[in-house]
C-alpha cells in the first residue's frame, strides 16, 4: 500500500512538472529557463526545491507572460476577426436605414397607428404655433416631453405584450425602435415649436 502511494506521489510530481514546463513554454520563458528545466528533469528524483526560489521564478515568468502576452490570445483574436469578417450586415449609414426600413412591417395596424399619431402631433404643433399662445405651446411641449420621458416604460410594456398588437417584437432592450419611431419625431416637433 505504501508503494502505491509513493508511486502516486511520484506521478503527481511528474504531472505538476509537465504543467509547469507547459506554462513556461506558453509564457515564452522556456528559452530563458531551458537549462534550468533540463537540470530539473535530470535530477527530479533527488532534487530539493526551495519554495521561495520557485516562487521567485514563477514571478519572473508571470512578468514575462504579461509583457509578451499569450500566443493563444493572438490566435483567438485572429479567429474572431476571421469569423466577424464573414458576417454580412449593413456597413454604411444608408444601408443601416434600408435595413431598418426592411425590418418593419409597414402595413401592420400598430405601425400605421403610430404614424397616424405622429401626423396628428405634427398638425397640432403647426396649428398651435400659428394660432396658440405661449402657454398652450408650452403645455403641448410638456405633454410631448412626458411621452418621451415615459418611452422607456412604454418600451418595457411593449416588450412584454407585443403579441397582443403586433406581428413581431419591435421593442428591444436598447429601445432603438421606440427611440426612432416615437421619441425622435416628438423631439423634432418640440424643437420646431420653439421657432
């Protein structure tokens, strides 16, 4: 039984040594420590290691590793850039706009109601700017500002209940759709009412 544990202990030391050598090779320190590594392999059965000396050697290896970086990181970056280069998506701003327009079902009742709401807001803003007083314009702008402020909450409600009024989920976590289709036109109307 004692010989089994002795054999197991020797095997574990060999595994630890192989792992240390692998770490040294990956960190680029194997060339600097090549002679010391071969001496360790030659005298592994009889060698007494000083733990402070090994700790100091490991610190040097860690500094080399941080200075030069891992060769695996360069390979990983190369693989990721190759993968991303095959991803086809809109590149120019015009392509982004076309992709956004293609993603929306324009004959959907929800989208048509949203566009009708925007048309009513624009007409009301024009009428209030021409015939309304300063207080009615300010009140209308405050109402529009409240709608813009509630856009995040409207987006989360829309995200949870989109199946009731739309054929697809327009309400993403970032609020891109609600920002472009609701908030941006309302803010432009408010800006236009200032003049």
